């Protein structure tokens, strides 16, 4: 069972901040919360234009931060966009994300990881079930469950175009993944994860107890989810793209240590080991 709090506050009505008490209770109960209409149509259009430029520029790039699909050279994800792109750097410092992260984690925060997940129509591949914290703890050395992910929806995330699935309440249980993590595992796992995923028996038990939620939302919405929430997504065989930008914030009080696997840490573009306080 989990030992860390979910809402990091000793005050009975939580911290003051943008989320209401009811929203905080939903997040604490389910391990995720969908915030609708956070970004305007124009803001989404600006980010999509920048995303398209990154897609075109990445086609011929050999950058290690550009991850390709397991069975093709099509771009799957682009990491560290908050470091390498003005538009997404601005997004990483947006108070609509930062203030929520600080409220939930009850501390200043820094960007642990940022990425764009491209999931184009007809070709976007799945992301298998996993808890982020399991990987961040074992491979990156994140000591405690004091981080939060924000998925900014740049397309309508529908029930049928590979949207994120989450197991509500799974953030309260830590599922340790069996087997030793291979050296430089990230080179393969970011394309298709085989190690660091839950066994079928544990996953079946979680889903049988709690079910699966798919909080579909309109573009401009933000899906926030706890670092230990079990989640994954199916392939996209529809004509409708599902492109999302992820910003992961970690508490400055939870900075990375040596990986708990005993192996070498993953590179900086995957997990920041030189955290810088986010300045709005």
C-alpha cells in the first residue's frame, strides 16, 4: 500500500489554490482530474502549429530526444520540449499548470520531464499499461510519490482515437514490476515498453477492483494525473489524430537521487537531474 500522501497538506481544507475542494477530493479519490476549457482555441492553434514544425524538423533528425515508433521511423514522441522550444517553454511556466501543481504538492516545483506524444490517425501506436513512478523510482531515483503529470489536449481526445485509460484508485497501491531492468533500457522502452510494466495478474486485480476510466475531453482541456496512477492507451486506427503535450512537475523537495535499481541514471532529456525552479 501507499505510504505517501496524495494531497501534500496538513491543513484540513488543503492548500489555497485554483482547484476547489471538490476537485481536490476527486483527484485524491481517483488519481486523476480532467480540467476542461483551460486553453483557448487560439492558444491550441498556436501550439499545434509549433507541434507541426517540430514534426517536420524531426523527420530527418538524429536527436536522441526524438523517439520513433517500434516498427517504423515515424515520430512517436519528442522529449524536453520545454528546454528546446519557446512556445512549450512558455507552456511549462503557465500559471494554469504551475499553480495547480504547487497546490497539490504543497511546494515549489520544477519540470521533471516534458514531451509531445504524437498519435496520428491510422498509425499511432499504443502505450502499454504502466505507473510512471515505478520507472521514475527505479531508473531515475525519484524518492517519493510527489510528482504530477499534466496532459494538455491539442486534439479532441475521444473514446476511440487512442485516448488515455486510467485505473481509478490505482495510485493508492504500488505495483512493483518483476525482473532486472536492462542497461540503457530507455532506448527501447520509450519506443515500446516491455520491462517495467505490471504483470497480468496484478493488472487484472487492479482493474477488477476499480475498473477503467477514459476521461475523454475536448482540445484545450488538461488531464492531470498522479505519478503512481496506472494508465495506458490503445493504438489509434481512426482518422482522428490524438496529439498531447505532457508537462511533469516534481516537488523541489523530491529531487532525484541515484537510481534505486543500482544502474546508471537515464539521460537529462528524459529525467532532469539539475532541477531549476519554475519561474512564472
